[in-house]
C-alpha cells in the first residue's frame, strides 16, 4: 500500500468535495440573482392549487440549486406572513423534487468510460465562465459567467472525487471496512449525519452516486445513504425555524415530517423486498442495466416524486398536526401591538434579491403607517377625542422600531451579493426610513398640541378645523404622487408631487394669514393660535419629508 498515493487520493477527494461545494454555492448565488424576479412571481402563484405549489417549489429549487435555500426562503415568507402554512407545505414538497436535478447532472457527468468523459467536457465550462467573468463588465453577463463557471466547476470537482474514490475502490481494506455498514437504519443515520455536516443533500447524493459508480459502496448502500440525506437536509430549516415565529417553526416541522415519512415508507418497502429475497439494489439494477450512473440518481428521483404523491393529498392533515404540536398561545392586545417586521425576515438574507423586494414592501408599509398617524393626530387635535390614542402610540412604536431595525437589516443586506440597481436602492432606502420616522415625530408633536389645548380648555374654531382638513387632503394628494414615484418609478409623478408640495407651502402661509385675521377679530385666542401655527409648521415639514422620499428615488433612478 503506497502511503504517498493514499495521501494524494485523500487530499484529492477533499479538494474535489471543496470544489463541488463552492460550485454549488456559486451556481446557487448567480442563478438566484438572475431569477429573482421570476421567483417572486412564481411564489405569488402558490395559492392557486397544491400541484402549482409543488411545481413552483420544484422550479425554484431547480433555479437556485438548493432545496435548503428554498425551504429557508419559504420559512422567511411564512414568518413575514406572506405565505400560509398550506402554501409553504406544497412548495417544500416541490423543493424535494427540484433537488433531484443535481443528481441527474452528476449521473450525466459520469458517462463516457471508453471515450471522452462527459464530466471532462462539462468541466471545460469552468474556463468559459471564467473567461466571461474576466472580460465582461455588465452585471447580467457577469451573472451568466458565474453560472457557467459554477456549472463547470461542479464537474471538475466530480471528476476529482471520482478519481480519488476509484483508487480507494481498489483497496480491499477500504472495501472490507465499508462492507460492514449494511444495516439500512445505520446507513440512513450515516447519510443524515453527513448531510447535516455538509449542509447539502445534493453534495451527499452526488458523493453517494460517485462512490457507487466506482464500486466503493454497493448500490443498496448508496440508496439508504441517499434516504438519510433527505433527513439531514432538514437541519438547516430547523435551525431557521427555531429562531422564528410559530408558523415558521411549523413550516420547519412540516419539512422534517415530510422527509422522515418518505424514508419510513421506503424503508418498510425495502423490508418487504428483503423478505422476498431481493433489495433496492437488485431492483434498480434490473430497471437500469449497464448504467450504474443512472441507478442511484433515478432512485433519488423516484423516491422524492413518490413521497410527494403520497403526502400531497394529506397536506391539510399535516398542517393540522403541526399546529397541534406547536399550538398558538393567547396573546394580549399589548403583545399583538408589539412592533415587528411585517414583510422582511432575517432568513431572507439567504436570498438577497427577494429580501430587497420585501424591504421595499416594508418601507411602503412604513409610509402608510406614518400617514395614518398624521391623520390620527389631526383627528385628535381637531376633536380632542382620544379614543384611538393607543392605535397612534402603537404606530409610533412601529415607526421607531423600523427606523432602528430596518436600517440594521439593510446594512446586513448591503453586505450580500447584489446587483448595482439593488445596491443603489438600499442605500437610498436608509434615508427614506429616516424621513418616514420623522413624519411620525411631527405627528406626535401635533398630538402634544391637542394635549395643550385640552389643558387650556380651548378648541380650534370651525374655520381653523376646515383649513386643517383641507391641509390634510393636500398632504394626501402629495403622498399619492410620492408613492407613485416610489412604487412604480413614475418620473412624471415627481413633477406632480413637486407641484403639490409647493401648493402646501403656499397654503400653510395662507393659514398663517387667516389666523392673524381671526386673532385681530377676537375669534380665537393667542394660546390657541400658537398651537394652530405650530400644527401648520409641522404639517409643512411632514410634506417636506414625504417629498424627500420622492427626491431620493429620483436620484436613484438616474
């Protein structure tokens, strides 16, 4: 036994696994970025039917080449309230189907024993992708180069693993050691543990296929190890779910129950096969003779598709089961009003393009909350009715929370791999969040003017209240134009917003003149007038901050 050759083979195997992992991550990142808009539209359609949800999960996983990434993304959507448990379940089912693509690619790469290997041919794509990356400056072309290079590196790593395992398969001591592991339950456990360690069922399945083709393990051993990899891949989702909402925990639990159920069903079938004197290895060897490359990859595909077909009709029962395992707790009104993210979730950082889109939704929601508080403040100061003061305070806490936590989230998101457009948007979003929080502060000032009026036992005159209502309508008009700029990128709406903001400036100046006239006529008192002028000034500043939002977007659109 040549110690140098053994050491070389071990190092080659480690290098091959490393290159394969990097290739999977490289393909995942670039495919995810390139297909982010399509992914968003796909996820939006999952409510239509169970089969569509499965299709979306399969397509999303095929796009980003990672069932774990898809599952964590789904947990983020459930946590943010964007997706129901039933929708999430069907997408997760589909993710298990989508992950079989990698196994099929690996099997394809292992053809060509007596000619130029397909693995070598595909590995050449690494050079083509690297050439594109080196000489292209466009973001889209860079993403394409990253996808092609990752695809090629996948097969370069596979070729190295295959070569190293081919050497080990010739060593009787290694084969005799591995032959000891025949117990199906033990093999499933080994597959689960190794997958949890590697954090990728695709890598574990690919290694099993390579080991089977090189003769290092039997097909039957590879089949049970592959079953275990489906359980091990749940670890990532469980970790994500444990730190999230109850529905996110339930989603992670659905993933685990689904995968464990499939393994149990197929292990029971395997038990009955053994009673008949055959096993999965014999069965798939007969189904795909003279093609060891396909035998394990086809089992992996059939296993996942069959599990989906078995569990899909039971989706409703599965949702009820996890809801009982992780029950709801009664929450007080105070807990329900606790500030929180409504559209973003920390695990979305694993999918930056979608996280950017959800950040925009969060900011739009923040703008709506800020406008609502302005409306509430005007209603309170005009009527001195405090019935909705708790809603106002809850909104203010939400605005303060987003001003702090959404900025932190954006900073983390800016560290991710983003295209230039998303990076520019997030940079502008930091200023937008601050402007919207300031709108809330000025609304809070207006409520304080109501407190002062109540303390003085004074009220605004009917004419003053009419003017405040007109001012509020003008700010609503400005807001609608600003949001057209912000949401749709409507450049023409900016001119309308600018005109509306100038109109507010002129109207607040008119309000001051009207107040002086009422004061001279003795219609209102100086104390009341002071609160009225302060309100007009604060409303003007609110308009300025809404206009800042439009200005920030306009600069980002240039």
